C-alpha cells in the first residue's frame, strides 16, 4: 500500500487478466532499460515500440472497451486502469499520456447513442489504434464556450467541418478524433468523429518538445455524415465535461508513479554518497526532506485509492465523486510537485544529469497540475461543494473498497453537468472520529475554526469574485476533504498509527500555511484575520515517531529498486 515497487508490488487484488496486463507492462519497460528510456526521452523519439507492445497484447482494447462492445468480457474498470496508469507514470509521462488522451478521445464516443461509431471504436481498439480528443483551440485554450471549429450543413444529412484545434495529444495517429465545435446554423455545440489520416485533415505540427505528439491540426471542408455525429446541443457540452470528469482522475496516478520512481533514485544516490565524512542520508535536514516527501507520497496514494472507490460506486443518487475527482487532479498533482521539490533539494545537481530518471521527473511533474484544467479551474469547481459538505450532510450507505472486476457503467451515463452545488456528502466528522492521535486532534481544532470563520466571517461579495482570495479558502477546505479520505482508507488498510500521525503533522503545517495566506491578504477583514490567527497551529512533533518512520519506511527504500541500465528480465535479482 505504501509506494509502487514494480518488481515486488502484488497485483493479486485484481483478476488474472488484469494481473497479466500489469506484469507484462512492467516486464516490457524493464527489458527496455534505463539508458534507452532516457535516450528516447532526450531525442523526442515517438514511442512506436510501446504502441507495438500495446497492440500486440491488446492492452488498450482490454482497458478502454466498455461492456457490450468488443469481446464478451470487455469492461471499463477504473481499478485496473489506475494500476496501469501508475505503472506508465513510473516509467515516463509520455507513456501515460498516450493512454490518457486516448481515453479522453473515447469518452464522447462511449457516451454517445451513435452505435456505428461505437462499433468502429471497438474494432479500432482491437486493432491497436490510439485516439484523440479535439477540444482545445489556440485562441481559446480552456474556454470551451468559444469555438472556431464550425460544422456547416450541406444538405441531406451531410456536413462540412472547418476550423483548427490545438494541443491535441495523439492527433498525428488517432484512429478517431472526437472533435468539439459549433453548428454554423444554430450556434449549438456539436461533437463528431474524424479520422486523422483523412486527406481533409491537415496535421500542422507538434506544439511541444516531447516524445508525445501534441498536435495542431486543421479540418478543411472535412466531409461529415450524420453517422459521424456523436452529440448535439446540450448533450455535446455535457459529454465534453463528463469526459474530463472521468479522465482528470488519471493525472493523480501519473503523478504518484513519477514521484515513486524519483524517490527510489534519490534515496539510492543519497545513501551511497559520502560528503564531509558522512553519508548524505546521515544529515538531519536530508532525513527531514526525505521523510516529508515520503509522507506526502503515502498520503497521496491513500487518498486516491479511496477516491477510486467513490468513483466506481457513483450513481445518479451519489455524485460525491465530482468533488473527489477534481481534488485528485488539483491536490494530488500539486502534492507531487512538493515531493519532487523536496527530494530535488537532496539530489541537487545530480537531478539535471541526462541519464537520470529524475531529470524527466522534475520536468514532467510540472505538467500535471496544468492538464485537464488548471489548478484555478479545478479549485473554482471544488469550492462549489463547500457549503453542503460542511453544513448540509446527507445519509449514504458506506462505500466499500472496490477492486471487483466490474464495468463502471455510470461513468458514461453521468447525465447533465449542472446542479453541482446541490450535491450532498456524508458527515466528514465520522472519519475524524476513527482515530485519537495528537496531530489529528490539532487538525480537528483547525477544521472547527474554519467552519466558524465561514459562518461568522465568510468571504465578502468582493472577495467572492477574487479568485486569489478564494484559492486560499479552497486550499483549507481541500485539506479537510483530503484528510477525510486518507483516514477512511487508513482504517480499511489498518495503517500503522505512526504513519497516520506523521501524515497529519504535515497536514497541520499545511493548514497553518494557508491560514497565514488568508491573514496576509490585502483584502482580509479584521474578523477574518482574527480567525486566521486561530487556525495557525504548530504540529506536534515526536522525534521517536519520526525516527521510526525514517528507519522502517524511508531509509528502508535504499537499494530496493533501481532500473537496470541495459534492461533486465523481471525475475532477475533487484539490486542498486
């Protein structure tokens, strides 16, 4: 449960076919070796070898074909998708990315009533194709209200599509690109399927320096039939947003995979490097940096596993996942930046070396908070849930751990994207009552003060329009939800109390940091400043507890994993 070890992690919680996917994927990467992995990254090599492997093993077909399409046992199973995307992130963001943008491209297809395109997508998946989501545009970016992609009716159920799209992953090779645009006559949104190899599809360039192909393309009088149209009007809008709802979640797993590999590389380097007559890992500040990074990483994994349970159990009556998903996107990805920053202070200049995975990690970890909506966009969404979360809880059956081999049917039948502020949540206090630990008790006092602040000194009308102010308030709210799911999952996994209290030592410190931000805002009122001061608490340190965490968890990672330079078979001895 702690962090991924690709050669030792037990995937027995998944069914046999899913275990086979994970083991074969790990074996493929390990055989490739670290030297070729980093060389391909430096030289922006299109990952045809990886896609050949995916095609041969039909991995995307197995992971991304819902029940009712493809083979009889096909399913869209978020639990095994999570395991696969974590592995891909562990070895390189580009490998994760080609899966991610394929799943985005397939979202509008599987949400559609268009059986013709659905059957085509299932066939293309089986043949090993990749997919793309044509949403963003150069002039509009994330503003999907605006679109210069125009679909013009030409009579008798035919249309002509013209316009450009920008920052579209897999746009060079996608078997289907799900394109979002507007109807020229009605101005309504529309979503339709095109082929990236069609002569009226003009590929302009790769807009990034990367192995990934993040394309700019144009459609020039591209012929569209009624049979190519996936969604019209409000359905097109909902399909676009619901597609992002599903897939923003995977960014958290990519983050965790990246951080895990970087952690192994960093601890191996530091533990074997002797400076001033001492090993680097003997210095107190190095132990502190590693311990905090490790603690954050374990917390990230606890939270995201529990978010998976809610996502898989979602229904029209239970849409709590719509809070937890943007938190995975926003909170877990930014926590990943903190993890990399802390261990970069340990490896220092070594982190720039071309044969280090860390050089890839330090660059790529910055991308994840900025994909599928920025931190600001996701925080604006998260804040909508705050009133009901704190002040209007509902009654829900307890959500079990979900590793069952089931098709996550509801994800493609989410319905309208409006009404988020009406969604209710179960009483978060139940999770905080599961443990009586020093830092959890401090954290609970901070939560109580935050609630009192919202009741007695909430944002003014002007502050409610100030995203900078709301970001700090939202960060405090996010920490409460984050802690809740961590505690729920800690109980499920029977996590040792040392590690739980260590996690909340970090969360208390983070809460105080964001409270200080509110205190320091130019727009803060006297009452808000008074409450902010009350929220600033010092975590309860325990040197013996922290030493146990270091000895039993952090330093214990030394020499446990290192990717072989020239590749290895997975049954070879693992040695740094």
